[in-house]
C-alpha cells in the first residue's frame, strides 16, 4: 500500500494550453522572466470541456500536483458552443480551475499589444492585422513572447478596457458573444505574483 505524498511547502502554477502557440508563449515567458514554479503543458485537446477535464484528471492522478497548486486552462473560442462554454465554466469552478479565454483566438492577445481593437472579428482578420506589426508571424513561434514582450503593458491595459466594455454591455466573458475579448492579462498578473515569490 503506497503512502500518501506529503504536501509541498511551495505552490506551483500549472498552465494547460489548447494549442502550441500558447504553450510556446508561456514557456518562453517562464524562461525569460525566470519564474521557477510554473509548469506549462499541452492538452492536445481542442474543445473547452475536454481541456478542463484533462486538467482535472491531472490534478487527481499526477504525482507532481499538490493540493493548493494553482491551475489555469488557456483556450480559444474556436468551435465551442455557448452550451460547451457554460459546462466548461461550471466544471472549472467546481474544481478551482481558472479559465483564460480568448475570443476569437490567442492571437487577439498578441494584436492588442500594438493597437486597441474593440469590434467583433474572426481569426483571419486578426492574423491580417497582426502581420502588419509582426510581418513574419507564424503560429507556434517559440519566440513570440520575446517579440511582443516590450509592449505587454499596453496589451494588459487594452485587455482591461475591452473586458470593461463587455461588462458594461452585460455580456458573459466566456461566451461566443464576447467577441472580441481576452483574459490572458489575468494569467500575466498571476505569473508576476509568482515571479516576486520565486
């Protein structure tokens, strides 16, 4: 019979990503900012419900996870329906998981490093606009954090403006109707807290 593992004295922040772009972004951020107690994992899942379920399973069965660790799931709107997004939010809240949602995509977070964008858009439009600022942009670029790092404060400000606009219109942030929005700034703030504690 195996002995229960002793809890760690330090908290770890776990980031579960839908795509490779997000994974590379947060891995590079962790390395550049020298944040030791952060682990970034790819879920290889594409729908929001299964991304959160993957994280829940990990917290239950992986020996590296300890009660009290912080868990974030990062995903885009993609083809998720409002029904799926509601279920995702409900499951995440039940298990203490925080959702980092971008609508329409993670690239929206990158775009608002360079300009405030407040009108509804699809990913193709975001990519076209983004390439005006990063001509060689490609998905899953391991250097994308370094490329955008100097403008991160502008992105955080722009993100908060857009979130407030949604709230003022009584739009649920984690829904198809919130286009455009990104909650990545919430995770950046958490990572900054971990940086000061490391």
